[in-house]
C-alpha cells in the first residue's frame, strides 16, 4: 500500500488550496455582474430563486432599464478583483481553471497509478453507516478511529470521495454548460442541467458545498490538532517535526494571502495590463472554442421568452429618432474596408440578398439568457456581394449609439464590435432585421443588428450603421476588439 501522505499529495493539496481560493473570489466577481439565480432560461425579472441585490427591476417598468443596471459593485475583499470588473474576474476564473484542472488531472492520475484510491474510494456500503457513526463520535467530542491500515476515519474518507469524485467533476461539467459556444453546438448538453440557468444555479450550489467542506475540514484539522495534521500535510509525515511543519504551513498560508492582496491590487490598478497578461493564457483557449464550434440551435417557438432583457440604450440622436419614425426609409448600411466591391445597402437591398430565420438562445456575458426568433440576411451573402480581400481577418460593426449620450457610467464613444472573419460565414451569423416576426424593436437594435449564435451578447452589435473588413483590430477604437473590450476590459474572444 502507498504511503499515507506522499509528496505529490502535499504539493497538489497546496496548489488546490491556492487555485480554489482564486476560483472562489473570481466566481463571486462573475456573480456580482448578475447577482440573481434562476432555474429557467428565460430569466423573468422578479422570478429569480435567489438574489444578492436590493435593486429591483420589473418587466413592465416605465423607466427603461438595462441589464447593466442590475450589476452590483462588490468589495475586493471577497471578489477578485471587485468593483464591477466582470471582464477581469472572468479572466482570472478562466486562467485559474486551466491550472486547477491540470492539477486535478495529475492528482487523479497518481491516485490511481499508486493505489492511493484505496484510501479514497468506498468499496463497501458499510462506509455510509460507519461515517454516520463517526459523525456521532465527533458530536460527543471524541475523535473517531481511523479505518485500520488507512490514513482517514470513515466520514473523512467519504467526504473526500464526494469532493474529489462528485463535486469537482460536477463543477467542471456545469462550468462547461455555461459556454455559449458549447451550448450552441451541443444544445442537448445544456439540457442535462436544465439549461444554462440550471447549470449556473448548480455551479453556485456546488461552490457553496465546497465552502461548507472547507469550513468543516479546517475545523476538524483544529479538532484533530494542528501540529500533527500540519506535519502530515506539510511534511508528509505525521511524526515529523511539528514546529517546522506549523512554521512552513503558516508561511504557506500567509504567502497565499499576500499573493491575493497583490494580484487584487494589481488588477484594479492596472486593468489594461491585467486584461492583456491574462489574455495570453485565456484567449487562445477561448478562440479555439469559438472557431471550432458552429451553432446548431433550432429551438421551438414555444421556447421563445416572454421577456427579453435589453443591454445598451438606443441611440439618442435626433437623426436616429427621425429615421425610425420614417420607417428607416433613408437607412444605408455601408460595407467597405478591405473588400473588392464596397456597397451601400438600403433595407430593401438587404432583404433582397436572402432571408433566414433562427430561434436561438442569447447569452449575455453578465449571465442572463433569453430566447427569440431572429430573421434576416446571412452575413455570408453580404460577403459574397463585397468580396473581402485575402488580407481581411476581422469584421468590424460600427453602431449608432454614442455611449457618452446613452450610457451612464461616464464612458464615451460610439459602440462597435468585431468578430474574426471565420465567424462571419457561420450558418447562423446573420444581420437580423426582425425579432419574433416583427421588425426589430428600437431597443433591440432597429433597423439592423448582428446575431452570431456561438458568442456572448456583447458581440452582437445593435443599430449597425457600417461594416468594415480589416486586417487587424489594433487601429479600431482602443484596439482591444470592441467597445466593451476597450472600456470594460472584456475578453475579445467570447465563446465562454
Ligand atoms: N450598439 C450596441 N450594441 C450592443 C450593445 C450596446 O450597448 N450597443 N450591448 C450588447 C450587449 S452587452 C448585449 S447582451 C446585447 C443585448 O441585446 P438586447 O438588448 O437585444 O437584449 O446587445 C449587444 N449589442
Ligand atoms: Mo451583455
């Protein structure tokens, strides 16, 4: 049989502690952007089963509100980095998760390769009554006996088994079930968890379960005696030098705390640099997903949501409102840049290029979802018209809303978004002119908005006025690939 506390358990245990704390804090940041949990994917305002916000917004509210108003600013003490930095919180979450899964994979491989699994995996049902008896023993302020020849008592073995082989895989599975690219390509996968909101709610509950485990685990370390437990998990030897073990253990915990303070401070102080640095690890992974997976959504009409949240207020200019009043008769969509034949299209010209309908689920980066039927022109048809040059690698969508006039958080500039050209020819990438069988409502992007069904909502530019094919996004706006990427530090790849 393997040793009770081999060095690889010591190392992976420490890494796991470090990564879990990062995941927990960055996850809280993600939650703060939409501090409501639902079981249904249409997310009706007011029908959340859990809410961490005092603000309420009603579907029939007279004053227009947007989903960004629902965002909360949480303290950097709990959230990483805190203060409404969803983009950076996601960056931390998706960077850490890669290392956490890697650590877990190494650990589980060694668990099975070395025979350590005998100490963790129940092989007989008697472990359940034995565990209940062990809990009873603790409640009598006594310490239950270890299983003969094994490092743990029964309740310990059972709880470690549940955490490692049930909670951790469930957390990975529900995490993947929140990716718009995964959901768009494999709609059946989301259904396993009752949809994206089911997955999101479960992901939250499993996080709570991890939290409860950590509290009980730490309490029992104290009950069993810190010096001997630290000797086991720090030195790998319960009989080892206890003062040394406690010294190293406490130093390790302090190092983690200091690191958290430093990265939180750095992330808040140097947001652009954090966005770029973490992007080096996160973006390739997101890009891979976004470019490999093509949407195959074909939802039923009965799934269309009664209420569809709005994000971004309509353009405030006289010009836009007059044009809207006249049914957008004078509307022109300019398509140019690195193309052979630039064009300027009226709504009729656009309609003449072809029609497509799709019933799909919208995933806002903040966390809400809603289903609608969209109809419009495949972007591929527009590309046939203009013939992009070989050097064109990205498509820029310029919008009519000047955020200085329509936004509230002191940010300025016209909204724009970009997608890699590969996504532009996906079958469900369309310039939508209709929503649920009606011309696009003003708040949802009239007269023309983009739908790219594997991506997060912020990529789907509303109120499009021009489309430009470019080699590089560096010279557009602040060069991060979109208005929200520039201003809110979101990642430009938006498949998760
Ligand atoms: N022009 C423009 N397009 C935009 C936005 C915006 O603020 N301005 N917000 C984006 C975001 S974050 C989302 S989630 C979707 C929301 O679409 P909806 O308002 O139709 O629900 O639009 C996207 N397109
Ligand atoms: Mo969004």
